[in-house]
């Protein structure tokens, strides 16, 4: 297969860090993943093979890496070439499944083809939750509530505390809206509280109630129930909300690990910190928001800074100005 042409100037600029140090790279702080993703875009799939082999059965890290590798526009083509060379490779099948899902979500392939690829990958590695994570990503955009729940249950049966899957289910459940108000007993709040309670003490699922709160704001604001500017919303200042934020922040203070501790930190912890910093900012706890933003560094995530329909870069820079006094 002929490699794609070199990246143009605009594409290189989009992939690089902004002049103010902010990047919305889905690889987060996994530098090895970012390097391998760039190699895969040039057709060097052997580096993806090595990375996934090294990841082993660290299921959260494997899911994170597969998703990031699969999002590239040429990932399907290179995954297929890898599979032709190694037809018995469950890693090649999993990458092809995830990449086909992203093509289906963007309307470039059929959901049926994507689901079939996922089921093929699942049969090749029955213990791996990653193909079912791909099914959940697909169902999030193209499926029914029942299909989402079934996919989530399949992920959880293989890895009970799967981080990305819980985030996806929180987003799905938050979209169940009845009436013109927020229900304090909404199912997404119950789901997030349940997940946080049943997870191990050091699990980042302790932050899931904060994620659920932000996802509900997204839905409510788009429905006109909450202001489109989160700074004008009281969504983060109710008694229940404050309790949720305090519990999550206390968890972070106790369990956050040194970023330099190689391999010891959760691969998606920066996503959690973005949700928590966003919540603390709008709760009015600027000192706590500042501590979180400092730990986030350049690794901003589009969600929740984009909620409900905002420019995430502008929102993140505004948050840093408010909490840190700098852009």
C-alpha cells in the first residue's frame, strides 16, 4: 500500500501544541502512544503491534491506546494490511474493529460492518473488553439504549472498573431527559454513585459522579433548561453538587500519583482532572481549580470545556486566567 502524503503545514500545526502550551491530543500524556500513532499514520504498523503487545492485559491502557490509534483517517487501511500479514493476530483484529467503528460513526462505513468487525475481534480474544468497548462507542452514536447497556455489560464482565466504558455510559444515561428541569434523582447520578461506591478505593471511578454532573449540564443546557454559559449556571452550587465535588477532590488529594512514576498512573487520569477542574471552577473554588489545572498542564480535553457548545480552547484558557492569572 502506498503511504499517505506527508502532512501539510496546516495539519502539522493542528497536531502540534498551541503557542500557549495547550493541546487537545487524545493521547493525553502517553508520549509513547503519540509517537506510535504518528508512525501508524505513515504505515508503520509494526510499531503499533509492539506497543499493544507491551500493553498486555492492562485493559484500561489497552482500550485507551486502541481508541487513539484507531481514530486516524488511515488506520483502517493499515490495520487491514497488518491483518493480511498476521491474520491470527487479535491485536490487529482489535485495531481494525475500533478503526471501523470510527469510520461508521463518521458515516464512512456501515454500523453493521463495524459491529461485525468488533464481534470478530471479540471471538479472537474472549477475555479482552476492548472489542466490546468499540461496540459501546458504536452504540453510543448509532444504537439503542438496550444495545448500549448490553455492550457496557460485556465490557464490565471482563473488566469491572473499565474507565472509558463508565464515562461512555454516564454520557448515554445523562441524555435521558424528561420534562423541563433537572431531576436530582436522575438515573445518571445513581449510576455514577453506584460505580464510585463499588470500585476499589484507589479507582479513578471516584470522579465519575463529577463526570455525570457535567454530562447532565451538557444535556440541560442544550435543552434550554440551564444557561449556555456554565458560569451563569447554578448547576455546580447545589448542596448535592458540592458534596460530589468535595468527595472527588478529597479522593484526588489522597490518591493522585506523581506524573513521573512511570507506569503507575492511570492512562486516562488527565480526563478526570479536566472534569474536576471544570467543576471546581464553576463551583467557585478557584484555589482548588488552580491546583488541578497545574497538574493538568497542557493536557486539556475537549469535554467538558466545550459544554454545551463552546470553543474548548477559549474556555480552557479562560479557566486558567481565572484560577492561575495566566492564559
